[in-house]
C-alpha cells in the first residue's frame, strides 16, 4: 500500500508544479524586448491568478527568449497590437528579468483572437 501511495504522489506532484492560469482575452498595449532579450507584453487588463507578481506589474507578462515559440509569440503580440486584436496568455510562475525584484508573470502559451 505504501508503494502505491508513493507512486500516486510521484505522479501527481509534477502535474501540480506545471499548473498555469489564463490571463483572459485582453488588448495588447505595449510590446518590448528588454536588454536580456526577453519579450515583455503589457495588456489592457489581467485575469491570471499568479500571486508571485509584483504589485503594479500584473498587466505585464514575460516570454523567455529560450521559449521554442518565442519568434511566433513576438510576431503575434506585434500583430495584435497593430490590428487592435485581443490576446490570451497562459502564465505559470514569475520571472525577475532585470534582477531588480520586480516579478512579472511568465507566459507559457499565447493565442490571438481571430
């Protein structure tokens, strides 16, 4: 029985650590590539549930430069900004991109509303 419980625990823990929350559909108001070459996108509002975000930075998300979809998400963010379209971002965890202690939600997926 102990082996079974341990197996279930091992299978459940990795899933919970990769849980993410949606940011909801919002307009993009700013797109920026910082000096660390990470993409920062600012939205008109936010709806994610990440609690690690610094107060005042809730509307910003970070897409890591090593994300395999980085160029695609960058293109989508710029397209949404120029076309005034809404974007949905899934976020998981936070990133301090400048080492200043300002935490922003880290995007793992990105979608543009047709």
